[in-house]
């Protein structure tokens, strides 16, 4: 009889993989700028690494759903992602920048393995009633990674040089490999003949669109991610105008991450204090209010706004996982998680792009626009109705 996979092992693997993911973007940006001397080429490398997730997420998720041992496929994805980062590093300064960007795009196809690919395996690690608490702990790994990743990337760049520092996230991701390899196999009841990969991709897309719980949760989380991307694009100007320096704006992200961690730590102790659907729309409303508060342009309200963003975002992520575990069919769960991660990442990038085009004209107006986007996310629960029970 197979011994039970420990939740602690899962959490260690997830937090190290996600920390490596959070490190890889800043480290790639610094390495690209150091080698090429061009901020635009460095930004192009980062964009290539992130934008490909929109395509890679659904395909990777469908492959994980088809695998009898999804942990082994996840391990392969992590190895290839790390190898891709090393290939980008080797090509910098030696190959044309277009070729290196292409390598970054191919590497980015595997990015969802570090986020949704892990979370989709959680019900087999913490089945039944244990899943509620495990969801909150899993969401906390994202907050820990968001705090530690950029800081470690900066420290590695200072200690080793910007180019060599790109090796560090590869090493961190490698630490997660044993935990990924040992993830539980799929239950025998689900090991059956599959339709074509194209058919499963279509089934997963229809499931996200047609199942009311999944549709509402996905739309709300995607719109909130767009609003968060808009906030991040405003941070340098907020720091310069309100806090005394452009670099100070980044500290607001740490405030948000800390409050999100604190909120999820409470949820891990009392996981059923409120229905996950309620947390989703309430979290969107909290972020809406926080972004409107940030638009006042005053130091104390700005810090309070950052803390409120985290209080809305952290429990909302936990609730999003709970809804997906509840409403996603077992045979499509991996695809739904990785597709959701891809959509959120794309929305975040689009939100940052929109804010980048408008923040120079009006900082308060951009923040109010972000607040409106978060409000639209909350309104999804009024537009998409849950079916009445029979």
C-alpha cells in the first residue's frame, strides 16, 4: 500500500518552485540589461518569458490531466524550464537578441508548471476535509514567493553579478524536483482512455465558460489581476510623488504581500469561516476600495491601501483554489488550473500595459480606473447566476 504523500513535502516543493519563478523574471531583466545595455531589449526578454504562458498553460494542463503520474511530467516541465533559463543566459551576448527572445518565449510556455500545475495536484495530497486548510497554506506559498523571489534576485545580482545571478533561480527550482517527482499518481478509477488532446482542450475551455462557479471565479480573478497589474505600473510614480522616491513604491508590494500572508494564515486556522464564493467577490470589493484610497495621493492612506490590497487578494486566491477544486471535474482539473493561471498572467500584463499608457497623464485617474476594473470583477457574481438547486 502506497504511503501517504506528506502535505509538508508538497508545500516545500511548491514554495521553492514558485520562489524560483518569482526570481527568474527580475534576474532575467537584470541579466538582459547588463549584457545588452538596453532596457528595451531587457524588457523584451521578460515579456517573452511571461506572455507565452497564455498558450502553454492550457496545453500543459491537459497533458497533466492525461498523465497517470502527473508528478513526473511536472518534474520534466521544471527541468525544461530551468534548462531554458540557462539557454537564455548562454545566448545573451552571443546570439542575436531575436533568437534569445525566442528562447525566452519557448521557456515561458512551461511557466504555468510552477503555479497552477502544482495546485491541481493538491486534492490527492490533502483529500476530503483537509483540503480547505491545505488551500490556504498553498495560497500562502504564492505570497512567500512574491516576497522572497525579487529580494533574492537582487541579492544574488549584488553578490554574483547580474548575469551569473540567473543561475540562482534554476538552483532554487531544482530543489523542488524531488517533491514534484513523488506527487501521488492518479487514482485507478480515472485512468481511462482519453479523447484527443484537441478535444480535451475544447472540453476544458467549455467547462470554464459554462460551469457558473468556474466562470464567475475566473472572470473575477482575471479582472482583479488586471487591476493589480495597473497598480504595479503606478508604483514608481506613487513612490516618487508620495513617498519621496521612485524606489519606495516597491515597498508597497511588500506591504500587500505581508497582509495577504497574514490573512491566509488566519484562514488556515479557520478555513470555513465564509463560503469561497463570498470571499471572491468580497475580495474584489476590498481591492476596489483600496485602489480608490490610493488615488488620494497621501502617504498614510497609500500604505493603508497597500495593506487592504493584500487583505483582499490573499483570501481571494485561497477561495479561487477552493472553487476550482470544488467545481472542476477530476479529468480536467489540471487544465483548468493552468488555464486560469495563464489568463491571470495575461490580464496582469495587459493591465500594466494600459496603466503604462495612462499613468503619465493622470496618476489618480489610472488608479481610479484600476478600482473600476476590480469593481467589474466583483460584479461578475451579479451577472453570472448560479443555477438553482433542483
